[in-house]
C-alpha cells in the first residue's frame, strides 16, 4: 500500500506521627489513629491500553492493537492518536473490495507525521503463517521502501494475500466494521476520493473516563 509519497504514580500517604510515652500524659485520650496511606492508582488495563476507537460518521470502530506483532507501529499509532493527529483526517484513498486508507492530514497521499518530527518506522512484517491481510485487518501504508511507514494506515474490506509479509499489520477491527464498510469510495484505479469521509476522532480506550 503506497502512501503516494514515494512515500500513573504512587501517591504517598502522610506518615503517622507517633507520640512517645514521655510526650503523652496518662490522662490524655489516646491519639487518633492515623489515616491509612493513600493507595497507588491501579495500572492501566492492558486490554484497554491496546484498544483504539475510531469515531466515523456512521459510528465507532473498535480496533484491537497488536503490539506482539508490531510494537513500534502500535506505539506510533497510540502516540499519534493521543496527540490528536488523526482527528479530522480524510480517508483519501478508498478502493471497493480492497481497503480504505487514511492518516494523511493533507489528504494528498504524500503527507504524514514526518513534518511534525516523527521519523519513518522500520518494517515489522509478519510471516503469513502468523498474521494475514483479511477483512478487518489494519496495516501501515508505505512507499516502495519497506522502512518508510510513518502515519498513513489502511483497513481491509476483504482479504488480499498479495499484501501478506509485505506490509506491517498493527491491528484488527473487532467491532464496528459496518461503519468501515460505509466509508465513501474513490474513483479510478488509484481510488482517490473526492470530498472524502473523515476520521472524526481517534482515541485509546484506556484514556476514556471511568463510567
């Protein structure tokens, strides 16, 4: 998938202050029991930390991130989502029966996060026996250079064995694929979309307020 570019802290409690026998007259009431130390916040739920939610015009899409397959790519996706990079970006290249590609704020297919200082990523291709490009698979776009993925990504509408072992797989859709199916298609062989649909907001589930 070318991108067309050639392209939680422990909060200590107050220590209890203990008075010695000499300091406390026998007639005094015993000192009030000190409050217990504040408990440390719970660690983030690993499942929520590795769940990406994309808000699309037709509803939310839930993606399971796969750090075991592509740790650097998953880290990039999470970093950019938390920075708001993907919010309001277009799905600029969408091909019926194949995939929907986004992640380029310029909508030209030549942009990415390089302009914000994010270097390209080394390939983290999965052997076909470990992961394949099937419906709902999320991959990273790149140029002819295998180590050129940056911010652009794509979501598969259908299987494409020709991509197996050639592009990095970083996630898979586990809910909301029907919203992906409704993304506006492009025209022509390259699938460029005129007046494209946009990714309204990307967020990590662990960052959502409780309740």
